[in-house]
C-alpha cells in the first residue's frame, strides 16, 4: 500500500472514531405516515438528542411528495431533503428525494438516480448497508409499517457492524410485511409499539443504555398482567367479564383514561382502583360503549317500517297468538326500544288492530337502564324523531325535556342481562342487537350470534349493526334488504350455544406466535364428540356446584323448557319435575360412590309418547381453590307409545348396542378417510409451496408498486384534507372580516366575491363571469374612474395599487388591488378589497385640524417640539423650535451634532446624559441653555419621553417639548430683588421707629417745659414738627405692614359675611357719625383665604368708601358677592366723589395719592396693599368710577 493510501485510511479511521452522534435510520413504506407522526410526537422537539434522523420512505417517482411538510408539523428540528455530497450533521431530519437512491460514503450523502428495472428496488436496504459500514456501532436502524421485505438485509448488516435494530410491534403496523421480514432475521434488539420505540431510543441516546429483549418482554408482561388484574377487579365488583371483549379496544380506552387523569402507568391506576370502588364502576361504564339514538340509520328503520313490521303484524292477524314479542339486546339508554315500539304501534293503529306488544330491552349498564326506564330525554336527543311521533308519544315537561308517554313505557321491560353468560329469550318475532357484537372477540361473537338466533322463532327477524357479520349462521338465516343487515330465521337453532364459549386470551402486547400444532386435532375431536351426541339424539350438560349451566352439547330443548319471562341458567329450575328428582337423587348416590352414578328411567315427551332415558352423572375434579363441576349425560334409548305396547327392555338394550357398534365402525371409517384427506392435503401443500416460491419474486414487485400507490394515496388524502381545511379557513376568514372582496380575471370578469361586497356593488351569484365595468358602484364618479384605472394598471404592470375612495353616502374605503398569482407564479387576475376607513378619515381630519391649532399654539407661545433618533443621530424639530433659537433658516439644523453645538458649554454634559438614557425611566425633565443667532443665552425647559427601545431595552427614539423660560429667569431675579427690598423696607421701617419716637418725645417736652418761653411762632413750628413726626410714624407702620403681607402662608376656611360684619362693627363710630347706609347681599358662606389679609382687604376698601364721601350726601356702600366655577367675586360700590379715569390705573401703586393731606388723611399704601392681598389669593382687583358718581371696586379670590 502506498503512502497516500495509508494517509487516506488513517484519516478515515480518525473520522469514524470521532463520531460524537448516532445515525438513526427509519425505514417505512405503506402505512408509515401515521407511524412517523406518532413517533416524532414522542421525540423531544429541541436539539436534546445527539443524533441525525434519516427517513427512507418508498415514494412514487412520478408524484410530488408532501412528506416534508407532514414531518415539519410534528417537530421543531430542521427537516431537509438530502442533497448530493452533503455532510451528515446531528440534530436534523433528512428525507430521501423522490426518484433517487441514497448511500453513505465518508460521512456524506451520495445520491444516484433511480433507474427503472425488472426487479424491485430496495432503497432501505441500500442505505442501511452503507450506513452500517460507515457508522458501525453508532448506527441505529428502525423498521416500521410497510409491505414486502425491504430493510431485512439492512438490519442484518447493522447488527454485523455492532449497531442496534428496532422494529415496530407487528400488531400495531398497518402493513406488517416489512416488520415481519425484519423480525425473521432474529437481529431485533427492541420490538415495541411506535411510542415505546421513541422512548427507548431516548434511553439509548441519552443514557448510553437500553433494555434487552428479555427486559422489554418483562416490561410488556408487567403491563399485560396489570391490565388483566384491572379486568379481574371489574369482574369482582360488577360480575361483568370483559375477557370476552376485544382486548386491544379495551386497552386503548384504558390509555385514554390514564391520559385524561394524568396517571403515568396502569400500575398506579390499578392501586387507585383498589381503594376507590366508585372509580371501578366508572371504568366499567367507560368500557361499556353505549352509543345509541332515536332512528339511528334511518334507512334501516324505513325498511323495517315498510316491509318487516307489516309482515310480523300479518302473522299475528292470522293467528291466535297473544302478543308481538321483541328483544332489544344492548339497548343502552333505551332510544332504540322506544323507536321500534312507536313504529309497531303506528302499524297497528293504521290497520285498526288491537294486539299486545311486549319488548324486552336488556343491557349490562345499570345506569343506562335507569335512564331508559325513566324515558326522559333532552331536546337534542329527540331531534331525529318525526314531529308527528314526537307530539304523539312524548310530553314536553316544564324543565325543557321530553318524557315518553306512559302507554309506550308500559310496553317495554328494561332488564339487566348478559348475552354471553345468561340464556336468551325464545320465540321472539324480532331481535335487535346493533353494534354490540363488533366489540366482542371471535369466540364470543359466535356464541352471541347463536343465542340471538336461538331467541328467534321460525320466520323471525334479526337486525344487526352495519359492520357485523353472520358467517356462523349461514344456512340458518337469509338476508332481507340488501346491505341493511336485516336477516330472517329459516331454520330453528338446534342448540343453545353448542360450542364451548371461552373468554379472550389474557391481554398480550407481544407478537402473535404460530398456533399450537395440536389445535386442529383438538377442534376435530370436539366436533366429532358433538356429532356423536347428536346422532343418538342426546345431550350433555356441564354445570357448576350450584347447578348453573356452564356448557351444553346436543339438543337440550327436548328435555328442558326455557322461561318466556325472566332469566335463569340454573338447570334445576329448567328441568321438568320427573327428571329433576332423578338427577338430584344421583347426586346422593354419587357422593356414596365418589366418582359417578347413572340410572335408566322413562321420560314423557307428550301425552302419547315416552322414551327410555339413560342418565349419567360424572364429577370433574377442579383445583384446590375451586368448586367441582359436573357432567350430566342424557341418552334416549327407545321411544314407546304409552297407550299400546309395553316397553321391552331387552330390545331397547339390543338396539342401542347395535347403534353403538354401527357408530363405532363409522367412526373408524371416518378416521381412515380423514387420514387419506390429510395425506392428499400435504401433497397439495408441497405443490402449492413450489408454486408460491415461483410467484414470490413477482409478488415482491407488485407489493412495491402497491406500497407506492398507498403512499401516494395517503399523501393525496392528507393534501385534500389540508386543502379542505384551508378552503374552509379562507371562506370563514373572508366572511368574518366583513371585507368586501372581488376576484377578477385578466379580462376584468368576476370570478368570486364575498357577501360584504354588496356595500360597493350590487352583485349576485348569477353575475359571475360578467365584466366588473358593467356594474354601477356606490362611489362618486371621479373615484369610480380611479377604481377602474387601478385594475387596468395591475393587469398591465403587475404592481399593487392602493387608493382611498369616497361613496355617494360619504363613506370612505381603502381600495387595494393586488395581482392574483397562481402556484406557478403567473398573474392570472386581480384581487380587489375594500376596507372601510370612514372612522379613520374622520379622526384624520380631526387630527389635521387639531394639528393646525397646535401649530398656532406653539407659534403663539413660542414653544416647540423635537425628536431624536439615537441610532441614526438625526433630529426632527418644529419650526417654532428653530425660530426660538433664531435658526429657522439653517437647513443643517436637522443634524444632531449641529443641534448639540448650540447648547451652552456648561449644559453639554447634561444633554449627553439625557440622550444616553441609561435608566429605565420613561420620561424626564431638564433645563438647557442655548445660544441664539446673536450669541445671547436662551433658557429653556424640556420634557422628554422614550417612544422606542431596541431588543436590549435601550432607548432608540426620544421625543420632547421645549419652552422658552428666559422670562422666568428674569422673573426669578426680580423676585429675588423684591425679597431684598422687602427685607430692607422691614429693617428700615423698624429702625426708623426709634429716632422718630425720640424726636416726638423731645418736641413734646420742649412744648411742655418751655411753653412760657416760646413765642407764638415757635409754638406753631413745634406743632408742625409733632404732626410731621406722627405722619411719618403712621407711614412707617403702613410700610411695615405692607412688607409683611404674604408671610402668613396658611389658608383657612373663612366666613366672608362674618369678616364684613366684624369690620362694620369696628367702623361703627365712623358709620354713625356719617349716617352711612351699609348694604350686604349675596355673600358666599365660606372661602379658603388668609384670614388676616382678607380682613385687612375688606377694611381698607370699606374705609376708603366712607372716607371719600360727598359732602351733603348720605354715604351709601353696597357690598355684594357671587360664586363662579373658579373664583369667588366680590364688589364694594359707593356713591362718593369718584376717581378720574386717568388715575384709575395709578391708584394701586405704592405711595400714590390723589388728594393732599389736608383734604384727606392717608399714606398712599392702602390700595397697593389691597392689590397685593388679592394677587396673593390668586385673583385680581380693578375699579370702575366716574367723578361725582362714586366708585365700584371689584376683586376675585381663587377657589
């Protein structure tokens, strides 16, 4: 070997050794889609399993496969079609493309085109062999449902290279050819149902371990045992033996219970059942499937009404029979029994006949029988009952339910009965047993059918479910009405279930093994024994310790008479008295003899006939925990006429011996002939085997073709279902959206439309195929032209068109015209939709109007707004914002960097912190200073909010409003200066009080002490000095009071009327001196005010009204008040001297006086104080006055 080859082999070995994932190949064909769906339902939908899945499914090379979409719906793993020379990667699902075969080479897929050949292709074998050679022990092969043998060679190769083989349980597979072929190779590590295969695969891949076949067998056996214990538990509690039912059906229903109750295993449920007897009863009811309804399968009831019931009535009309008898087995809640009762009554009424009707309705379910006896049903239950019958046989009660009439209920006897273990009725005209037998196993079905047939009289009728067959009764019944499963009894049943009835085998999840080789012989011996008994016209009865009949062979009817009413399986209740005594005496004799006893006696058949009867009693020993059982042989020996010859015992014995000898010879001859037949059959079998081998290869090819057809059919059915669902969804969507939609072709002719299109066009189904341009729309003419032009553009250019259209009734619609594209991408027409947007248009118009107002407000208030995109670093701002900064002509202002360059140097950091927005807050407030175009500083207030964040939660877009607050800064400065002036005024007024007091004191002392020494002129000067000091003191006090206004910042509830009354009382002397008239009216009860300041306000205004009165005129002051939504308004009106118009604005200024001190006293601060007090209360004060007519001062206080 050269060096290059050695290197290649080395690389290959390293690559093979480095596999850190497994290759899981699933081979399937016919019936595999359902198995794959179920399998992937149990596989984790994430990438938890270290493996790659490859699905090799037999596909037709001529049909498109939908397998990719089907598998995608069952998993989240990537599902891909295999591509040539692509690497195999874990955590993926690969599908083989149609028309190709695939192999593995050097860790890659190699595709080759499938060439048609005479021999069938085996794509599963081809892939499994190549995968086994490359992946070796990391290879897992799974074989599921499919016909033929494909995969059987591949699993052998998988096993030879150390891989693992898993096979779907044969009983579960829809087509068991491939699983059986793989099983026959004896390479299987696991043979399980699909869902357990998925679970076990996870154990292998996750834990590196897996159960052996023996361990799996133990697991399966454990499940079987638990299931059988559950059935036994039900039998112990209820007496119902469910071993006679199809065990697979019961097990599926048990799994439904476990899933519904979220119980993990049958073992847990069994333990729960043992402690909860009510749950056992509930499970029994769930197993007893009670599906029934009135007039179910109407065609059956129509045939019974038209043909069968009239024939039954005809038979009774021409006979002396007392009543028509019907048996309804498995009646459930009684609907079927009441239905047949109504039909028979209707037929009798139609013929005006009076014949009694007796219907025996039986079932195992006690609760269903209780419902049936009550005869009360919901309105939904009686929907199928014809209206005339509903009115005639039902009463609608006050609770909304329907009650069966008493007359109809009296004709039906509801009773609990087991069709398998209890004797049937007999001499029935009509027997119903619909959809009960299908739930029984084969043995129980045969027994049930024989008992139903036994219950019929000759020419009686049997009605079965549509899926039930009567193969066991061929020759004894004939079909009535094609396909309806109605049969007529033409021969009387000779026995009451002549074959041994055995329950189902214990429930088995394992594959069915080959039958026992002696089974055929055992059946042959059983049939021979039965024939021998019948040849001697005898019978054999098997009974238990209590005398209950367990099994019979031969014609028992000649010795017993079944009751017509009630049920009994006790032999001693059925035997005539003469036989009853004889057999019971044998029990005493047998106890003495311990083994058996026999007797010969006479048995009367009729008044004129007797037979000699041999009775043999034999005991059958049972197990230590079971009661013994007994066989009773009844063998007639010879008939005798009771009125003529005496009975000759020797002749009878002789004849019997001859008969036995004859039967023995016939039996020997029969055995010899049977051996010859067996030899011939073996020879024929060998010839057939040779022929079968010759046909094997051609059969394989046919099977392969059949698989492909089945797969294609399954996929087509899946696609049809999808299309039906999609079509229904689209139709419902179009209807539910209430959007008018029209589909038109390239000729502008209507193809389809939705009901909502009536708002735009008056179109009916008859208009399909007509051009859309022929119809008048509800749109205004100019919009109608736009609509048609849009359609033409879409057809010509293939591009969507969209416009807003207005109707004559002023409704607005958004019209979208989209090209209609088929699956090949061709534009075959136009889809036109109309979405009403009237409300949106109204909102849009309103928004537009509001936006104009908003812009005007911004313009007037010099406010603006802006938006920053932090990712793109762009700025969008309003015109008013630019104008505020004197940059409205700067086109570069939209740049974020340009905007930032206008910010004051000391505020740049604040701006950057804002735009980072690292906090989780949604809004912030910030003050920024900008430079305007003249370099002046502008103070602004910004309110910002995040309107968009990225996936990491960081702010990406911020919007904000901005207001120029430069004036507010100036106001702050003025307020600061004002506060300083207030402080100065307070200090100055306080400090000036002391020197004024000193001057006043010295002047007074000089006048007092030197009064005699001063001349008159000096005395006058001293008087002027004292007066000036007093005025100065008053002025300083007023100024101090003015500076203190507003320091009491505590609001309280004040009564304005009381304050006014207190002020009037304080000024009472002045009012009396002037003989003034004070009128108070309409004053609010209370206001929130600063009480001291409010009192000073009233006192100043009232004092001024009295002070400035006209000479010679009685002063009159009117004080009024009113309450508005936001303010309390007060006015003080007087008839004084009035104020000139030119002074009306100045009077509220500090130290403003309109008169000299000699004319009117005062400091000129009073009205200034009033204005300050009112403003402090959030209100305003003004005056209206005419000289000589008086003044009216009006002020307001905010609520």
